[in-house]
C-alpha cells in the first residue's frame, strides 16, 4: 500500500471530558476522584470493531447499534482500545478492595518515601452500620444514634492518638517505613490508576452493585456517572442496559420459570425440590443462596414465588 492509501487520523477528543480534566469530585469526608487523562471514545470502539472493513459506516445510529451489539454479546476487545487515567484519594481499607482489580496500571503514594497523608476517613454518628445476619461480608441498617455518638467520639480519640504516636516516632528519628505501621486503615492514600474501558466496566459492575461496600460504591458511582457517562455515552447506555439493569438466568432459573409458566406453581415447586433448592417436604427452612437469588429474579420480573 502507498502512504496515500491511508486515511488521515486525528486524536479522538471528547469535549465533555476535556471540560472536567483535573476537576476533583469529592467523596466521603476528604476523598476524591479526578480525571487526569483519557484515550479514545465511542468512536474508537467502533473503529476497532470495524478495522477489517476499512472506514466502515459513519452513521450515528449504526455506531450506537454496533456498540450495543458488542456489549450484548460480550465482545470485549474493542472496549480495550479506550483508556482512562484517574487520580484518587481513598481510605486504605477501601483501597484494599479497589486494588484487587488487577487489570490496571497503578502508582500509589508511598509512606516509605513520604510522610503519611494527614487525613483519615471519619464516621458521623448516624453512619455506623449494623452487621448483616444473612451476609457475612455486608451490612444491614444503622445503629441507633446514642451508640453512634459514642463510637464517633471513640473514633476521633483513636485517630488522634494514632496520629500523635506516628508524629512522635518521626520526630525521634524512626524510619518512615516503620513509623507508619500502626496507622489506622482509615488513613487516606492516593494513587494514579490507569485502566482500559473493558476492565473499568467490570470494576463498575461489581463496585456499583448494591451488595458492594458503601464506601467503594460511592467512588464507583462517581467514576461512572461523572466521568464514564460523559466519555462514552453510547457505551454507558449499553452497559446500563445489558450489565447493570439486566438479569442473568442460569439453567435452574430457566427450568423453574419455564415450568412455572407452562405447568403452574406446584410443578415449579416439585422441580425446585428435585434441584435441591427446597427441602424434600418443600419447605424453605433449608438455607439456599441460589434459591434466594432466584426469588429476587422472579420478583423483579413480576412472578409470584411458587413455594
């Protein structure tokens, strides 16, 4: 091919995103997320998907339709052509969950080289959550205010004492890498986090979910609604339709729903017993997370629970 055969290329620019470059979106009492840089946009996803067809089509409705097709059928590679770089300030305990998403490039503030950030996440009296009885890793409701007042007072005392001891160690010449060891997990850290759109959407699908811990959910929602929605509007629309607001049916789900629709409640109940979702006598005393998830799906689709 001759050089003249190639179409000219210009960098994809998204004005809505350019307008918020560097703008911090506050989260919690002293956290934030802000956009540092980005590469690509909806146009880049379409271009990557049509690479073997040259220029392809340029109609907006066809671009939107293609992106929805790619999302619907989980063709992830074209979404990897877009990248986002964020600067975040986040409590260390929340960051531990965040960093579990390994498909990203990360550079974190180091308390070996620098003095720890003099800020920690605080909890208002009405924000202390109760441990969920049905979910060992979740919460359910809030403690009464009298208990919250006490816990917030104790939190302030603890964080103040930890800060004093840390500073005392530094003043006495203790190495930063050792002086930091008793800092609470509420201490804020900062990082640059660069991730492609495919892996970012996976992060958002998990961390925007109602079952995610509240603190990281607040960060995820800010990233999604304040940044990604402006960056790739067609992709964001498809992501909400096919990931966030969709229902995934497994084989058991499909069998129960099919039998419920064709043969009625008793037949569906019998099938649930056969599949081990109910006790042999048809009672729900047997704990089954799979059955509970099925019941949630049935309610969302307007079906009555058949047992």
